[in-house]
């Protein structure tokens, strides 16, 4: 059995997220799985590094699938792209060791959240950023972000925490860039980007962290409030849920 | 009577172009006019620098309108933006001399056409670029573009030339940038941008010039073919009509 890893880029604007659902075919996982089965003629299951919510984008999502036949990786990539809609692109197909598992093998994830601060907002960025109600202070945002780094119980930064078996996660780093895009590696005036690097993230965790950091930047939370959220706090204590359209899965990280 | 000039940015993806039409309200001119009338309480007519087709974008369209009352320019800009959809933004309102006329006073126009050459295409750019069938050679493109510069009869680069009273126009310059965006002033790998500067442009002229330059870059036309198009040629001799989504009105030019 061969094992193939895909690197996938998608504009999530018009999809119901990554994960296959019973009531709709409009998910990235479903559309990709259909294209793989059509191309290989074999039934298979696609394993993603994790879910992205409805409307969330990915610069480099990782997924893998098993297949009896040996594929020509270049040709297969082109074939998939010819079948996929324009807003989902496979950038790379790579044969990997049999034990590679997109979710279990992942050692970390990078997410980027984009905040628009131009006045008026740039209409060409509106699908890929969030314009909060006010211009947050970057220094206050950094102070709030700093407190979230490390191993904490992120119960207050999660939707439906009761359904989660374990809400302790490690955030390795949060970097904040103003007027520079860490997503596209270039200057981008009028944009603040938050880059989150962590072991893994709970349901809506990045969006609630981003919303809370922006709220702190607008003076709605003090540093002590952030500490309280991380010490046994609940969802009602933390900030707003930032909209899906500003969020990008930048990449999933693997040790090999 | 006061005269006000607006500088407007729009994502044309979901509109039927600039110009007011009888059978739809879905035009930029109509939506802006409605907002101005609602804000000032006065009937007025908005004069644009020129039309943009359905699906074409503008980085800085210019328009003006006359108004009895004296407006607070900053406040008025904010009020308009609060009424407009997110994909149309007024960047500036400025009181101008009574004889300023967006169309008649214009001395030139700048348009930018964006071509995607990444393989696979970047899904986040698909609304704002065209991926031709093949990767055009930039040197051949420049040679073709060079021949179009100057005063010529652009009948072959126009849809419905019979309806045009006069098809002679002057193209001042065509600049071609690879991996650099003259629209956003920054590096943009995988993009070729054509920047057109001219006295004025006929219906579909920029899109047919862009399509013909790309066709030349793909080896479909020789330099001599371009000359023939400009010397009494007809539409059937020139290249493809490049799609609206790659075209941006960069700015209209005024001597004051």
C-alpha cells in the first residue's frame, strides 16, 4: 500500500469547512476525496491534519491517503487540479512512509489571523481579513498575546468546551506584525497579522484568542483579565469570536 | 453651486459595471448616486471619468457631482461608506472648481491588467487575475506591446467599432512587470502585470490589447501581424478578449 501526502491551498469563503458532513457535499474534504477516487479508481479515505471551520482559508493544509497503485506524482497533481474548483488547489503530492498520518504525526500548527486597519477598508482584502470596531493598539495586543504563550488550560478560549476531553494546550509563540504580511512575505500597509504557533488548537480557539487580543488592544481587557481567563476561566470571560474570513491555516508541522 | 470630486475604489466582481442601466440597479454609479442623494437630500447627477465593464475593478475611479450645500468632506466620506456595500469604498471627497468635469477634464487613464502564471494558480488571486492557456514569453509580449504605443486607429482593438464615432487613440506607454505588482507596489511572484497609459480607451480596448499581447507571448502573432491590426485591421484580426476580472482602472489623470 502506498501512502501519499497532499499539500493543499484553499479559499474557504464558499465552503462549509474542511470536514465531511452528512448534510452537505460542500466541504473541502468531500470535494478532494471525490476527485482522488475519480482519478485513481480506488476507494480511499483522506486524512486531514485537522479541521478548518466554514469560511476559514488554508495556505498549506496537509492531508494523506492510501492507494494500491504507484502514482506519477506530478501527473496526479495536475489531474486533481483539472477536476477541482478554482478555489481549491493541490500544490504538491508526495509519496511518504506508510506510517505517516496527517493528524497523528503533526507536531504543531501555524495559523495566521489578518486584521484590516485601513480607513476606509481596502475592498480587495475584505474576504481575507477582519475590520474590528476601532483600531487596536499594537503594544496592548502584544502584552495580551504574551500572557497566552505557554501551557495553559484554554477552556475559556473554546466553543463547546464541555465536549472536549482535554482543554490543556501549548502555545509556543504568538507573533504580531503591523504593515507586514507573514502570510505572503511582503509589506502590506494597513494590515496587522497575528501568527499563532502551537501544539494544537481547540474548536474556535484561534478565533477567540484573536478576538480577545483585539479586545485587549481596544482597552476592553487588562493583563490581569487575561490571566484569569487562563486560570480556570470560562468562555463568558474571554473576548469576541473573530470572523472566519480573517483566518488562514498557514501550515501543519511534521518532524519528518 | 459646489462641485465635489470623489475618489472611489471597488471590487467589480459582482456588479454590472459602472454605468447606470435601465434594466438593473446593480451598477456602481447607481449605488453611489443613491447614497449621495440619501446623504445630501438633494437630487444630483454623478459624472464618472468613464465606464468600467461588468466585473472590472477600480483602484481609483474619479467621479464628481454638484450640490447646493457646503459639505464637511471627511464626515460626508464616512457617511457614504457607512451606506455603501463593503466592496465599494470612497477614499476621498474633495471640493473642486466649478468647471471640473470627471470625463471632459481627464487628460489620460491608467489601467492595469493582471496575468497569473503560477502553476497551480494561487486561489486567492483568482478574482483579480486571468490565467491564460499557457505561459506567455515576456520578451515577446514586450515586443508586441511596443508596437501598440503611439497614435493609431484602434478599430481592430474594439468591440462594436461601427458604433464609435472616432477610433483613433493615443497610447502613451505600456509597461510590463513580472513578479512585481505596479498596482500594489510590491513584489508578487507568479504575476505579470501590464500597465496601460493612454489618452483614452475604446470599448473593450484594454482587454483586447491585453489578450493580443498574451497571444503574441504565446507565439500566436508575429510583430508584423500587430502592425497590420493597427493599419486598417478589423476585430477579427486581433487576439482574444481577456476576461474582465484581471482588469483594474488604476487612475484617471487630470492636469489639476
